[in-house]
C-alpha cells in the first residue's frame, strides 16, 4: 500500500466539496425519515420525554415532581428540556437538534479520521455516518447515544489537535467531556484514556508525557467544574456523595446476578421500594459477591455480553416501532429490523477489515493503543462487565466509522491500481499488435 493513501496533516481538505455533499445527503436522509416516521417515545425515549417536561414545569429531575432522583444521568434531559422551554412541547425542535448533532458527529469524526488515517478514509467515514440506517432512525428517537458519541469524538478532536496551547486544548476537551459525563458517566475515564493513548503511540513517549499530563489535568479541572453543580444537587438530595448518577451498582447487578442474560433486568420488588442510592449500594454489593464466588462464570458472561454488544443492531427499529407500523404496517417492522441487522453486519465486517489494514501498516500494538481504538476497547470492557445491549456500540459509532473508512479507502485504492494496471496491459497489447 502506498503511504499516500494514509497521508495526514492539517492543511485544507483537497476534496472539501465531497464532504459538503455528504453533509447534504445526511441532512436530506434524516429529513425524509422524520417526514415519514412520527416521533412516538417508547421505553427509554418516554423516560427522557417525561424528565424533560418535569424539568420545564417543576424544575425537578425524576419520574414525578414529588420524587426527584439521580438514577439516570441528566444531560440528555437537559437538552430536551431546553428545547421544550424555548419552542414548546412539539417534537419538531428535537428532530432539528438530532440532525444538528448528527452533522457535528460527521464533521468531528471526519476530522479525527483525516488526522490519523488520511483524507480518503475520512470521507468514507463521513459517508458511513451520513447513511448508517440506525443513526438515521435515531432522528426520531429521544436518546443519549447521538449526543454522547458527538461530544466524546469532538473532545478527541480537540485533544489531538497539533496546534494550540496545552491548557486551551485541555480546557475545551474538559468542557466537552464534562457535558458528555452528564450524558453518560463513562466519559469520566476518557481524559486518562486519551492521554495514555497519545503517550503510548508517540515516537518519543517521555517528551509527550508531561504534555499529556498537563492536558489531562486541565481537562479534569474543567470537567469537575461542569459536573460540580449536579454533584451538589445530588448531595442535597441523598446526603452522600453521588457524582452524577446512581445506576452504577444497579447495572453491575443486572449483568452479574443469577438468571441474567447480560441485558436489562428489573430490580427485585423487595429492593425496588428503596431509594435509588440505597438500591445501588445493595445491588452493587450483591453483584460483587456473585462475581467473586465464581470468577470463571464471570469471564464466560463477559464474552456473552460482547456478543450482545456487537452481534446485532435493531434498536433503531425497536424504538421507532409504533411510528413504522403506523406508516408502513405492522409487518414492516420485522423487515426494517432485518435490514438494520444486515447493514450492521456489513459495516462491522468492513470496520474489522479496516483494523486489519491499518495494523499491517502500523503494527497491532500501535493500533490497539491509538486514541481511536483505545476508546473502543475501554467502552467494550465496561459493557463486558456491566449490562450490555446492541445500542451501546452506537456510543462509539464515530470510531467504528473511522475503521470502516480505512477499509473502504484501501479497497478503492486497490481497485484503482488494478484498473490502471489492466488499462496499461491492454494498451501495451494494442501497441504490440499494431506493430
């Protein structure tokens, strides 16, 4: 493979027009979907709708104004509440926000992909994010996945910029990661992940260690400032330190308890009546005890949860099921699920191919410890331990798309070289025959 395929740098895009048309395509596909499929909140989407309305009407985060809680992180509900407060309770404003978030995800992912893997891979990455069926379907779903993926990739973009002061990059990355942590607390680990990845993949690790430590320190300080008001609210509510949410121990229990399949489980009725912070302590202790009693079974469950994470993709259809049935009939829901499952399988396999391609060029160690792959590894480990579902791989859709872009860029490069060679051979044969 020629190095030109993965040429890197911060100069202007040589094919910015193609990126612009990809954005136009992304917006158009989402508008068409939103015009066809009504927003009908189901499951978690209904929860976000209720939380946002209670925030607007009562300034309370919870299922009812009388019972505030912190089981769910509040960030996504804050965004929806802001839209309801400004534009009323119609869902059109949320659709617009989802489209804007999707465009931001495409642009930031393409910037990171270009920086690490070249412009061709970046354009393919952007193209996948624009046309990924499930991401299009999330236009009409109230959920945290799009927002979390965008904020964390945007933070990675800022973190890895080759220009600008350490403190400024750390501050902007910290602001983005602080907001991401309020959406999903997993973002709390990312300053360490980003810093470690940048040091381990540096050609001169010692020289970059201090640089990355300062960036991580600044990011951590700004994250703390962003999160602190919510932590103080939780302290007033529970009388104990609850950084963001109380669901850590509960999700650990869901993935590690007798009879678990690795996905969501209802809390036992005897514990469901307890405050959610107490539930977290009790169920977390039960889960840890269960893990330590049979570590081998824990490892087996972890591998099963990896299959739950990567083996399927139908959540976009499931959470749009009523709208799809309303527009196309009940029988169409199954066909939509089959479609998203097939497209997921194809793009995931291409992403794995992309990992293989770049590992041949840079070596497995450098690829695994790159900031792009190390975030995927970190998310994967988390969901191998706690609860797992197919929707959780959407949290790192940008990273998956980057590796897809590498694979597609390599294949198109090979195809062009083969076509040139075939034309050259044909032309040589024609010249020889003419003589």
